[in-house]
C-alpha cells in the first residue's frame, strides 16, 4: 500500500495545458522567484512529503482515532510531529500573503499540493487546510493589526485555525444561530455559545487555535464574524473549549468537536452584520479544498485499485485462455477507466479554477469577469468532485472484491473518509442550489454565457480533436443556458430546488468533456508523452461518460412536476 | 430510531398484485393450511419479531462487533438469546421441507420475512439465511440419511450452517481451490484445507455448525461438495476451527472467519466432481437473499431518512416563506422519492422471483420455463438490488446532512453494512457476466424472449396505465434482445465482459418500469388504498429513473472498443 503523486499529469497541466510559465510573470502578487522549474521542484518536494511523511500515518490514524479525556483532545500518533515538519518545511504558508510572511505561491500550484496531501491523508490535511482558509479570510477582511498578529503565526504553522458556524439547529440555514456577542471595547466582544461539528476545533498540534466564529451582536439579528483565539495574547486561556468529540463513519484522525465559547474575547472581522459574506471568503476556499479532497480520494483509490488489478490473478484471459490478472477483464477495466477519466478531468478543472482565482487577484481588465468564473465554478468543484469521489472510491473498492471490505486493505477507509466531503462545507444539494440559483438564474445567465463563450472560442480553434465532440460540448452548454432561461422563480418557486442537482451534474460532465478535449489538444500540440493516454481516456470519456449529460438533461424536463406532486402525507 | 415493516405494501403485493390466494391452492408442496389470512398473520408476527427482538440489537452489534480469543468466536450481546427466540418461534424452518419438519411455506412469503429481518439487522440475519440456504442444498442433493440427520436440526435452529468456498487465491474463480478430500469409507472423506471469508464459520449461537465445503478429491481436478460438521454425531470435535476473524468496513456483528479443516470428516453431497453445480443450489438461494439484503437496507434507510426529513426544520418553504421541514425542499424530496421508487419496484421483483421459485417446484406444464425465469432473474436481483441498495443508503444519509456521518444516527451503519452485498456471493460484475453470458447469450436469448413475451402479453392487457409507458418498456426489452443477438463471443471474446454491467443495469431499470406499471394497474383494478401513492411513484419513476435505461443502452454501443483499446501499460 502506497501513494505516489501523479507528477507527470500535474506538470503537464501546469506547463502544457495552462501555460503557467506565460501566465505567472504577469502576476505581481506572486513570488517573484517563481518559474516553471521552481514550480516543478516544489511539486517534487510536496510529492515526497505527502508519500514519505503524511501517508504512513494514515491507516493508524483511522484505527486509533482522536481521543478525548478530561477536556483534552489528542490526535493520533505522529500527527503532532508531522504537523511540525509540515510547518518547518514551509507548506503552511505556501499561498500566503508575502506581506505577512507567506510564500506567495499561486493557487494553481497550491491546488496540486493540496491534492497530494489529501491523497496521503484526509484527516491530517484538514488541519492545515482550515488554517490556510482562515488566514485567507483574515487577510481579506480583518484589520491590519489583526493581520500582523495572526497571519505570520498561521502561515508558519505555530498556530492553527478553525471555522465555527454550525449550531445544533442551524446547519444549512445559518440564520437561526444563537451564539451571542457583547461588545466590551472598541473592537473587542465577549462571545458566548455552542457550536457543533467544528473540525479541528481543539487538538494538540499547535500551541494556539484561532477560531473564526459566527455570532449575533446583542440586539442585532444579523450575523457577524469574530476572531476568537483559544489563548489570548497574554497567554491566558480564553474559555474556548471542546465539550466532546463526535464518533464518525470515517475521518477518525480529524477532531470533530462540540465547542463552547464562554464569554470568550473576540475581535470583529469586517463590518458588523456582514459576517456571512466575510466568512464566505473562507467558505469558498474550503469548498474548493473539499472538492480537491474528493478528487484526491479518487486518485488514491485508483492507485490502490490499479495495483491490485495488475497483481491479482483470477480467471482466464478470453483470447489466450490463460490465467490472467484481473486488469485483463473488461469489467475491471471499465471501473478503472471510469475512475481515471473522471479524476484527470477533475484535476484539469481544479488547476483551471486555481488559475481563475489567481487571475482574479491580478488587476486587469477582465478581473471581475474572471472572479465571476471562479465563483461560478466553486460549487461545481465542491460537489462534482466529491460526488464523483465517492463513486470512484466505491468502484475502486469493487475491484478488490472481498478484500476491499477488509480494513487492512486501506481502500474501505478511503470510502468512509471521502463520504463526508459530499456533506460538509454545505451539502452537495446546497451547492447545486447555489450554482443554479445564485450563480446562474439570479445572474440571468450572464456569467455562464461569458464562460461558455470563452470555451466555444477555444473549441473553435482546436486542431487535433474530433469536431463532433466539440459540437456536442457546445450544444450541451447551449441546452443548459436555455433551460436556465426558462426558470421563473416567481411562477414556480420549487423548480430551482428540485432540479438543481441534475442541472449541476449535466454541467459537470459537460465541462469534463471540454477539459478532455483541451488535454488532448494540448498534448498533441506539445507532442507530450501523455498524448496517447489522453487520447484513449478522452475517447472512453466521450463514449461512456458523456451520455450522462443526456441523462441529466432528460431528467430536467420533468423534475419539478414529478418531485413536488406527491402530498407530504404519502411519504 | 426504529424499523417498522412496510406491511401494507407487502400485503398488497401478495394479495392484489400476485394473487397468492389463487396461486397457492395449486401448490401441493405448500403447507396445506396456508391461505392469505394466515400469510398476513405470519407477516404481522414477523414484523413484530424483526422490530421488537432483532432490531434493538443492531446498533450495539456494530459497536461491539464479534470478538475472537483463544480460538473462540463470540457474537455481540443478545445474539445468542435472539437466535434461540428466532428458532423457538419457528422462523428457521419457515420455507423448509415438511418431510423433514420444515414448515413448508412458499418462497414468495419467505422473501418478505427475509426482507424484514435484514432491515432489522444485516449481521444477525446472515446466520439464519446461510442455515436456510445450506438446508435447501442438502434437501436438493444429499442422501436420505444425511437429510434425516441434518435437516430437522437445521430447520429447528438447534444447529446452523456455513458455506465454505473461497480460498486466498480462489475467489471469483473457484477452479484453483486447494482444499483436499481423501476418501476413508463409502461416503466418508477427510477434508483438509483453509477457507477465507467464511461468514458464520464459527460462532456461539448454536451447538453445532454444519459446513458445506468445496474441495477436490485426491487425483481429481474437479470440485466436489462435502458436508462437514463442526461436531460429529458422537459429539467429538471434528477439527473445524476458526484461526482468525476479519475486521471489516461494517457487518461487525457477523463473524467472517478464516476456517481450517484438519482431516475433518465429511460426507459427499451429490456426485463426485459435481460439487459446484450442487453448491449453486445454495449459492443461488444466497444470491437472492443477498439481493433482499440490499432491498431491505434501502427500506430501512428510507424510514430513517423520511422520519428525519419530516422532523428537521431548516430553511424556508418557497411559497409560504415560512420555516419548514426539510421534506418541503425539492432536493430532499428527489432523494426520498428515488429511494422509495427503487425500493417498492424491487420488492415487487423480489416477490415475483419468489413466486417463480415456488412455481418451478410445482410440477406443471410450464415448470421448466418458470425455473428458467428464476435463473434468469437471480443475478439481476442480487446485483441490481444491492447496487441500488448502496445508492439508496448513501442518498438517505445525505438527507441527514452532517448528522448522517455520526455513528449514533444509525444511517451510516446501513451504508457500511450494505456495501458488502455488492461484493459477496459473487461480485456484481460476476453477476452481470453470468446474466449476459450464461443466461442470455449462450441461451440464444430463448428464455429472455419467453420472459419478455409474458410481460408484453400482460402489458397489452393493462387498462389503467398510460399506453406510452407500456410501449417504452416493450421497446427497451426489444433493444436488449437485439443487442444480445449481435454478440459473437468467438469473434469478440472481450465484449461480454466489458458490457455486462451496463446490460444488466438497462434490464434492471426496465423491469422496474414494468413492475411499476403492474402495481398501478393492480392497485386501480382492486381499488386498493395504495393506488394514489403507486400512481405518484410510478410517474416519478418513469420521469426520473427510466431515462437510465437509455443511458445504459447508449453505453452498450461503444463499450467494448472504448474499454479494451488502452494498452495495459498505460493503466
């Protein structure tokens, strides 16, 4: 059992597909030393760290889990040392703001490092991912003072962070939160309340834990955001404590805490009453990160399954009638190809989305347009990567036969660990509604249309790919635009909610189709050694997985009527 | 958290859909006292037993698991007492042969009782299911002496049974088994070897455990079947021992053992060298049983999810703009309706398959034709029920949001427990190959054609259903027949294996479509109180799930080329 980062594919994407070396010199905020060779060296180092340092802890973390006694949360063996090594190697501040001691690397590189770390261990990587997301939120919305105090220590890994939103009665709908904030000085508040499902809320990895907490200021029904450290600047305990941890289906090495804030001192981040929108900076960061978690699990599952399939002898090869490895069986290939076709397209979308986030930072004419693209894609990456992530993990487990159900195989842990990614940071249903409602229909399809126009422009210039495939992608996007334009929320208020998931899935498969064509085009153009595999996988994708777009478009025709008709009593 | 058997639906199927009261009087082997009222009473009693006695043990069984120490396998708290109550109430011999003290109830009733028990606890019910399957095999192939010795005690629950086939290097392909049998007297052999993944191989529920073991007689490369008891008739230990148990993703209350047979005395069952075909009597029984496990998990998952959805307040109802239960959200309804539409159609197919098994026993003109139908349907029930079972469990878990990932919710246990059903008793890939290869193509589609003709005859006589829907079902079946007729295994030996799963899935969704029409027709015809819900669910199924048939048919067009093209080195 092992994990080995797919470095060839990652480098191909950066260099040959998205031409990072042409793009980066135009990014003033990016570390000025960065070029493609340095990027490749960073990927090589990240690959070693994920395989040699993080991955070996992952199985034990599942078996041992996080423990809770006398108010103390203890992470599995090796996590504390690993977090220290991770921090010392500088991974914590990789994409952080250089003004506050971050390394200033672009997100399109960061997503690949994230993928490796999640492939090596979902549970371990959550701790650093939440820290990076909180730092981004602080960097975007907090005062200079807070930035100076908190960002360097979050980037260095001396401190870590958590995101505290959910309460027992307020999950998908945060309007009902009850955590209270009482102002005690100019920018200080006392925060009191209980939050549930707080990942990394308490643990033994770092000397301090910085909580970003949603609460309501007294006599204000709106939601505000507060920075609440576990320990204050004078090292006094700030009454931020875990009262219990959850026992879960998986992700056992990740501390999921019930957190109590008992008149804990906090600083307002952003304007009072604008907490949700500030928190969404972190939330959107984490949504992409969780999407990458799904993708990373697909990759890790593929590696386990393909190695098993090449090794396991069972049955006879149909042509030669000789004993064969199970990879010779069509049905096993079907599963492996499905996983790989979904994972490589997902990786392309992941790097593309990272690049949009980078471009949105770079002040240029198209900055707003690009920022809109990244917002359009965030719910897609989160839900499509993670839904496919579970499917791929389950398929990979199936390749193992009975051995896949046994814990020591490692593959069943991936299934259990990845399952949560479809749920947290907003369920995938919520993502789909966000996508169709806020990002498409309320926008009158403007951003979607721009996005599709850019794609159509590229498709029209492709030289090495089948034109029929290009036309199909184009036609499907047009159908999606047309469908959205028929939605009238006032006339039919339940329509959005009932067809959102099928809408997002149709979009997801179709955009994967586009990225397959893009990868084939670029691999031929650059005569890259991956061109052969990209061509096979692209053909497989269009034959076997593009028909899913048709399925989901088909369902859209009727979903509202068939879903809303049955009276509640009959359920 | 609770389970309540879907008695209305079950009774509707027996009485109004499949007219059991007209059918049973023609079955000479069936208990002569049976009529529909007695059947309903049996269902009522089974419902109480599953909810009140079995279900309460299920959560603890997952947490506590089976333990193994000093060679002894201990089942979770309460299992031994529960098994005794189960046996005393007569459930163990429900469908057993009355000539050997079985109760002689028909399988079409038995499948419903099985469903209830699996819904209440997968782990507990496996013990009795394996016992019933082994008894069927003994009844079908063993000598009168063996039947007299073993059947009454297996039916009564005093003894239990296990099926010992798999070895470390022989799973899907049993030809490579190494367990040896040496003849010591006329019908006695000494069996030596090691078997893995033996469910209920050892435990503390019964005073003896009867193993049906596949082995090879010295100097004979063919496989034979042996009855090997843990304790001999003189109560001496027969050297049948567990050397370890597996730690699994779920099903923790079920003992999955590595079994050693050390010159253990065994009796040949059936002819020497015909072991696989004898074992298939048990195997086919268990395949249907495992299918029912998948179905039962869908039902149990639905019940948990629908109760949560009716109770959980979150978000606002789109028309009234008031806080609402999540069942008012279209996306939650989509998931609940999908589960229910799949589960109720599956239950209809389950009872239908049970009826075919009953009819195949009843000597009549169409006996062979009917037996063929049940063989055609066995791989479909096993794999389609269990694939949909995982999907439904995962969807139900999604309804719970974050709470669904927490162990105490109970829903994540269903996901873990049901996952194995896609793997054991022959992976679902193996089922699909069996279906398309042996049951359809090698048969030159004769049985499939007969089966479809019977369905078409019924469709033509339906009065209360939409004719367009009938035509769609008919047309899809014709496409499946046509596709199979183009398969030439000699010309293209990899085709079968690479398209089998899509072929079976297309068949599965289409046959569910037929059963929805049948249920609507029968509910209208009999003015049954379920007619309204059946109509809504049928409409939902045709709008939202029948398009899957098109998806899978679409994939069939290209699957061989796109799956076999890529060279092995590129994987």
